């Protein structure tokens, strides 16, 4: 399945009324669902397949009062506080982007099982879809939302799944050291599949991030 076919199937899914495309921005010169909107979505979809992230220090201004408080409580030097503040901002900025790296890694292995990556955040609250067709040609859509951690979702984003069949999967447990959740993803995609068990692992994901 090529990328044009993937986008066509995503549109087919949206046309069922079970999901929405990302809405045009306030300054957009096109309306939801028109030709230009679809062209814009497809460009976002294509750009989303490039999962490279440039690490640079954000331009946000440091909260001096916060770091003065941390310096006082932890008895830190000015140099140490400046260093911590710098890397804290970098970590926070990367955290908002690393989801695309996780999705790209997952797609590398589940695409062969007919899953489509809705890259570029073109669908609201859905990261992957799969179109299942049974022997009677009945279609069932399987929807997946992935998260890096079990605590990386606020209550507002959790509510979007209420009353839907969106499956949620998260990579790690925030309060259990050295425990991951990859085996659950294998069950979702194809239970007991040897290649998935071998490839969808924390060790392999870290290796992917280093490449």
C-alpha cells in the first residue's frame, strides 16, 4: 500500500462520520472538507512521515522566581541552576514532539499488518487506523491512540474516547520502574506474532531513537 492509498483510506474512514479531520486554522482561506483543505491535510500527512527532530533551546523566557526557589531549597549554585533551567526547557520542548518518533517506530512494524499511520495529526485523537473486511465484505474500523506514558494525558483528552471504540495504548508506566507496555501493543496488532514480539520492545525503541 503506497502513501496515496493510505490517505484515500483515511478519507474513506472520515466519510463514515466516525471521525473528523483536523479543522482549518482561523486564518485559512478554505473551508472544512473542501479541495484545498484536503490538499493541506495531505501535505501535513506527508510531512509527518519525517520524524527527525532538531534539538535546540526554546526561546521561552525562564521563570526566574521558580528557579530562585529551587536554588534556595536545593542549595544550588547559579551555574548549576542555569544549566538545569536550560536542559529543562529543552526536555519540555522535545516531550511535545517525541510522540511522532514513537508513532514512526510503531508504524515501521505494524504497517505490514495493514495499519495506517495518520501522521501529521490530521485526525482528531486518532493516531492509527485499520480497515478490516470480513468474508461477507463487512467493514470494521479499528482505531488506536498511542501515548508515551500512562500519565501523559489530561482529563480533557481522555474524555474524547468516551462513547467511542478508540483503543488507547501507552508505552511506559510512570510509577513502576523498568516496566513497559509493549506486550499489550503486540496483542492489539497481532497476538503472539514472533516478529512483533521481537521488534516492538523498549530496547529496540531506544535503539531507534539513537539512530
